């Protein structure tokens, strides 16, 4: 899934993890464990690949994704933070969609390996540049547990002296065989359809992927299940710290409009996101933290 990136090894960080770069110096963490392969871009703290040995990749990555310090990567699991979608009137106009975490440089804080896989921790802290966009002090921690399951935990720590409220998402692009072979179930029956001006709709908690979808579902009562019959696998997603699940596919016209997605890219991806989308967000008091997570198994 990432062989097209043509990377060169720069530094060995552990038995299974190395820091590698492309021809422009863009940095990736490459994980080659006996039970799995994975990759992160340090730009955005962005998981771009996860694959258990002998199985199809779990995470989808666009073959035409653009890698530079200004743009979020198409695919993987972008970290949307500290807002979801537009920043909103209170923060001002012309701010980047989905926040700045997904276009900021993260650092490696910890790597722990075992026979089952590994745990990885990436950090992002406030700076003069982030405070120009969002006037708060913070430390953002992304904990990744990579075993037979994939768990991502986004921990928002308030390191300042005033409370802040945030919205965000773990914008997970799942790798699928083909839309006609996939069914999503376990969803909340109530959702807001962004393709119909946010119209609130009630369904039966089951979804077929056969048209453009951009919907915000109220938090699922338990777990969300993606049944992929052609891949012969069922992905069970358990989300916590969220208030909603966002489901998205650009479909035919949407994919064709993206310069960083192949025209047929919509056929092999589908997004199910653990998200905080309510206008008020989550308030974090000074010295406190909040965790948004997704577990896929």
C-alpha cells in the first residue's frame, strides 16, 4: 500500500520501527513487525497504513495523496483538532478546515514493542504559530496500540490556566473491497444529512454504500459494524469520548473533483469517524484532559 512512496531509511528507532524519508525529506515512521506492517507520517501525526500479515490492509491511502507541510494527507487517519469542519464564528474567518493538528509536525515520544505488536506515542504541543490560530496552551497525545486490533487514543491536555472547548475526529478511511459488497450496521437511528443542508433524519441503523454519503450520526448505542463480504471480514468499531460517528464517501463526482484521489478511489474507501461534532464541543479545564478514541477489530 505504501511501496509507491519510494522511501529511504534514515534512522532505526527500535527493532521494528525506522524513520524514513521520501526524496523531498518528508518523514515517515515505518513499522515492520512480525505480525503487522504500519506507517505514520510525522506531518499530522497521521496513520497512513495498517495491515495484519496475510490480510488485506485495514486503512486506505490514496495513491495520489500529496505530501507537503501545508496539506493534509488524503487517506489514513487524519487528526481533526481542535475543531471539526469550519472553525466557527467565535474563532474567526479563514482558518483551516478541521483544525491545524493534521498539518502540524508531531514528535515521537515513546515506542514499546512486544511479540503481539507495539505501542507508539506521538506528541504535539502549542507554539507561537498554533496560538495565532487558537489562543490556548495544550499538549496533544496520540497513543496507537498496534496488535491484532487497531486502537487510537487522542488525548487533549489543557496545560494552560483557562478552560478550552474543542471538537474533532479520528477521520478513519477504511479500506474496502467494493461498495456493493459492504454494509454498515449498529448505527444510531438518528443522523444529520450534510448533503441535505443538515436535515435530521431517522433510519434503521443500517446503511448501504451506493451513493454520496456525508452524514453525522448520533453516537452509536454500542459498536458499529462494517461487513465486507468480498474481503470476508467484519470490522467492529468501538468509539469512546465521542458524541457522533461521521460517515463519508465522495462517490463518483466527488472523487473526480479531488486532485489527490484517483477517479476510482471511492470504490475502495469508506470513512467511519469517531467524532465530536456538537457546537459546544468538549470543555477541558486547566490541568485536565479528555480522550477521544476508536478501536477497530
